[in-house]
């Protein structure tokens, strides 16, 4: 495949610019608080943009159009749950995070239940987030590889290197502000793709394409069924999406860190809730693109839904625009969790168990080392994730299985006054097993996993705390 030089140049210039910008932001790094929390100086609108960029990722860019192409718009039911979940986080969890000067979300569990619960939850985060973000890295590399016709492994290595360098150099400040910039880049990229699709759909008529999609039942949003095996039913979308959001945005330090950098709890809440509506609008945009692609390709079969958008941009966009779209895909991918993984490793494991008196300068050095370590780990996951049929579902499924027990622990921390450390630990173990046991009884879609795991953790935790030894 002959790749226009302009495509490669645009993509390389963007990667260089992101790396330089992130490194520039870290030049005045003054303290541990600055490296991991940006000195709590980020305004609410930047919180909203950063959360959207962090959450959206390349999986939305590639997989959501694939859902509309191969199915319908039922994925949008999750977005309703996402908004409700954000409102609950703003009411229950954000005030608790801002009561004390915490560096990680798991310090809240430590303050309430002691170090053992904190360590379990933090360990689950380190493993599950590394797996999920390795899948995200694979998804970005896949798009670039298909578009420019090179082996995916090379794309994984280059993207991972860029992500590691600017995060290690710039800390969370680099992550936050590059996310803000990159949100506008990939949204602009989505509109470029939309314009390209509109120009080539049969007869050039959007209304005709949407009418044909409606006749084929491809615009269905709500699926009101009690069948737990249906992944995108109304119940799984709203309830499952709500609990998944509480997990990802309210307990997982990857996104909680984006809230802790806010100037106040009020600004964190405003940015978080606004991000929910922005994400819903984005889902509509990407589903719309997928539906138009279905009209354009007229029944053409693809090996995977994730291949559809990359194939289109490779076939239809000229060199500079193709380079811009690939930059947009990279922008969606380069919202790294590396700084949050590093801060959790340092604050929840190294300091409590290895060196409680480590100096501030040494903490920053260790933060950089841990950033590189977790970047390499995600690179390894991305290499092994190349066989996943849908990167979006693979990433969400990994998070859903691991997140239920952590959500249950946080709910016990902020709701139950009687919950004990033993009760929470037993509850978390039960919550981890619950989705697997439920599937032995009847097939259950992954969208229910967080709900099942968290409710089991909460219920068992309450019972053991009340009737077991404390």
C-alpha cells in the first residue's frame, strides 16, 4: 500500500507536538502535589473536557460506529445510565473525596476501613486498568495500522512510547491539558469523517439513508426486555451503565484523579455532570456515522466491526485529511492512565509498606519510574489483545468484572456506619465471584457485572459486619 507522504507527516507532527507540549507542561514541576494533582488548580470546564477525552478514547471512535453498522442504536441506552451515575457520584462520593487531602481514591477506603481494604481495591485497580488500557492502546494501533498498511506491532510501540514520554515528563498536568486539547482534535476529526461519508452515500441523501436504516430497524434505541443475556437492553443499559459509571468515574482512580485536580468539590461535580451530556452527544454523532457507513457500504461484510471506520478513511480520504484523522484517533487514544497508576503504586503500596519516610524528591523520581513500568505493561497487553473481536466490549468487560467489588466497598464506606473491615473484605471476595456464579445459573450480559458484583459486596459486607466478628 502506497502511503502519501503528507499523511505520515501530519501524523508524525501531531505526535511530536503532543510529546513536546506534555514535556513543556512539566518543566516547572515543583512538588508531589503538582506532579500527581496539578496543585488542585483545574477549572470545571477543563474537568469536563478532560473527563470526556479520558472516557471516550479510540474505542468510541472505532467501535461505536461499528455497533450502528452491524446492529442498531441500542448502545445509546448506556449513555442514559452514564448521566445518572455521574449525578450519584457528585452527590455521594465527590464530597467525601474533598473532605481530606487525598492523593488517590483508595485513601478514602483506608481512612474508613484501614489499610487492608485500601490495598485490595488498589491492587484490583492496577491490574484491571492495565488490562483495559492495553486494549485501548491496541484499538488505536489497529486503526493506524489498517489506514497506513503497516504491521500493528510497530504502531503499538510508537504510540506507547509517546504516551510514556509525555506522561513521565509532565505528570498529571500534562495529562489533563493534553486531554483538553485532544478532545477538540478528535471531535473535529469525527466531523471530518462525517462530511466525507455524507459526500459518498448513495444519492447524497442523508434522509434517504436514515429512512432505509429505520426500515431495517437499525435506529432502535430502547430494548425493553427482561432477558439478562441481552447486552444492550433498557435495564442493562440504564442500571448497568449507571453502576459502570460509578465504578469508572467514582472509584477507579484513573478518572477520580481527573476530579481531584479540580479547584473545589463543586467544580469537580459540575465538570463531571456536564461530561455525561457531552458523552451522550458524542455517542449520537458516532452512531450516526456508523449508520451512514451502513448505507454507503450496502451490506458489505467486515471481519470485525472495529475495522469498518479505519477501512473507510483509508479508502476515501486524501493524504492530509487521512493524516488528520489518524491524529484524531491518536488523540482519542492518548489519554493515559499512567500517572494515576503511578500515584496509586506510590501512595497505596510503596509508602505504606516500603518507606514511609521517603522524601518528596524521591517520590517524584519513583512516580516517573512507575509511569514507565505501567506504560511497558500496557504495551504488552496491547500486543496480546490483537485477537479481540471488539476492542470496546473487551475493554468494558474487563473493567466490569473487576469493578463491582470496589464499587460495593465505596458504597459501604459512604452509606453504612456499621460496615467493618472484615465485612468489606468478605463482601469484596463474594462480589468478585458473583458474576461468574450468576452465569452458571443463567447467561448474563457483561453490562450487569458491576451491578451484580457491587450489590453482592454491599449485601454480604453488611451481613458479615452485623453478625460476624468485628
